[in-house]
C-alpha cells in the first residue's frame, strides 16, 4: 500500500535533495512536481553557466517555485568555479581587509552570478567565529576570530546576497568555529557554558537575524549544556528556545547535510535524522550530496510514518513546509539589484594580502606546492600559484614529509625556492622542511590557509593570502613578481 498522497507531498515539502550529473534526471524533476522543496547543486552538477541555466530551467519545469541551492561562499568553497577556483576571495580575506562595504559588494556580485543561472538559495555566508586556530573545517571560511568583526561582515554579506534576490543561509548555528573536529566525519563537542556562546559565537547570528537573513543552517555539533549527547540539529533547546525565541529568527531553519557523520551516526541514519530534525524545529532538511530517488522516498516514508506513530505532530510538519513555501515565494518576487563583478574579487584579494620580509628576486623561483588534503566542504578545487606563473618560474608538487631538502636544492639549481602551502604550521613535515631549506638556501613562503602566529626563522619573505581561491593565488603571484 502506497503513501497517502497528501502526506507524501507534505513530507517532500521539507526536503532538499540532490542528483548526480550535469543534467537533472527525470526522477529529480518528477519529485519537484510531486512537491519536493528543491535540490542542492554540487560541483558534479556544474560544467558552466549555460549548462547550469539549462538545468535550473528543467527543474523549474517541475514546479516554478522550486528552491535551487548551492554552497557558493567564494574563497575555498565554490561550486560554480570548482574547475578553476573562485574569482572571489573568501571570508577570511574579506575580514582581513576590514571593509564591510567591500564584503557587501562581493556577496552581491556572487548573488548576481547565482541569480543569473537560476539559483535561488545560497548556503552562505559562513558566520562562525573561528576561535580555534586548528579548526579543520571552518578556517578561512570565517571572517575572523573577533565576534564583533564577524558580526559586521556577516550582516553585510547577507544584505549583499539578498539585494541580488538570492536568499542567504547563515551557518552553522550555534557556531562551529571553536571545534577541532570535522562534523563530516564525527560529532564535534564544544563543551562551554551558554554564556560563553552568547559572547563569542552567537553575535554574528544576532547580526544576520537583524539583517533579515531568510535562512539559517544548523551545526552538527554537540554543546552538552544545551544539547546533551545529541547534535544541535536535533536540539529543540537550540533551534526553538535559542534561535527562534531568544534571537527572534522567523525564517527557515535548514539542516546541514543529514548524510554527514555528525548527524547520521547520532540518529541511526538519514531518515531517522530527518524525523529528529523536524521534531526539534528544523524546516528544510538537506539530505546531502549522494542522493537518489529511493533515498528521497525512504526519508519521506519515514516522516509519514512518524506522523502516524506520534514521533511528529502534523502541525509541526505543516509549519515547516509552510515556512519553506514562503521562502520559495520570496525567491520568485524578490527585488533584484544586479552588481557587475569586473575585477572586484581580484582587487579584494590584493587588498587582503599581507607581505612580511623582502619579496624581491623571486621571479625565477622554483615554486614548490606542498600537498595538503582538501576538506569535504572544499572539494577538489585547484589552488596555488600554478595558473598565474610567468615563463621564468617552474612549479612542482611534493609531500612535505616525504621530501628530501637536498633534492629540492639540487632541483632549484641556485634559484630561490618558493614554498606554497595551506596551514603550513600543522602540515606533517612542513615546518621541518622549511627550516632545513631556509638554513642554507633563499626561501620564501606563501601561506594560503588560516594564518597562524608561527613564522619560520630564516625565510626571505612570508606572504599570507587568507585563502586559496584563484583570486588569492593571483594576488600572491603579482606581489612576488611572478606575473609579467
């Protein structure tokens, strides 16, 4: 016996799915016609603007107000530019510049690009206050470590996106910036008193609520004083008492991907997690990236079953679906002010750059990019100086812990060595390689990750980009004389 059509449609109205490939499969469009709230686009769905526009038009053929979401943060997390790297610096660079007008302009330009290809919901900005220097998942996605600074830029980013007619989704509530674990792989714990959260992590969320953000995303983190043993995504205390009642948020609460280990392991699977998130006060449930029709139907079936066995009240699911429908209606009627990007992102990256020492005589360097793993959020997006090198420079890629400094000196053949890395201070073998080389050889460093206080002792120059986007790479190459 099949699901009651009305209850199935109600359940689908709370789900944000995804699909594989560059063309929406028939089932993805059919589910939209059946009431699915929308789909998220990932790098594998993107070839170029014309193709994305065709995909979003196909989805709108299923229903005109379908939500089409994407993680387009600029900087290290980009989907539209996953093949080349983003032409915009990310939040850490914008925070380093310290110009909230620039932040608004950059996000309005990003919003204009998204609206131009039919995307209506940006799962951005990241408004976490990155207070843990070795945070493995936020880092350069954050505007900084100061709550007031992050709050000001978070509000500006939200205003910029929504001025372009694209809904903003501030993330990750109640704050992922103090974690030293990645919620894609495990359930991080932030064991602090709620008063500290209010001073340190929550001011940016208050700012985006005041700025009118249309959505906010939950964090799969555990704050024992508020959430007990479960992630915030499943905590009514966090989503209703704190976010809605204390902070006055009346928009759509979106879950981070329920396929992530921080949620799925705690709930016993994606479908049970969907029920728990709805019961806790979430409205739009992001299933994840690896989604097919069967998974969507399993989640919808579990929600309908929960309506029947008392785990969910119908009024709660109707409230969630209603908020999602209101968001979809806004995306169709929102005023749009377009913003041409031009050289905006590259100019912003140049302003963010910090150069210590003397970056001269490096135009014919041996450029050595040190391998570092990408996070799931970042994906395999190209980074570094390679795309920007002039004819005189040579680039190689190595693993720091497996590299003999003497081999690099021989390869350099008297030329300076330019080491390019992300999070060099915590890269296995990285600090040791820098020290061994710089003791007897001219060396400069380009740090493209979250900046640390660590500095190698004998390097000629130390360049901090605050991110690894295409724009950040070009700014560093220009400063080092590698572009002619």
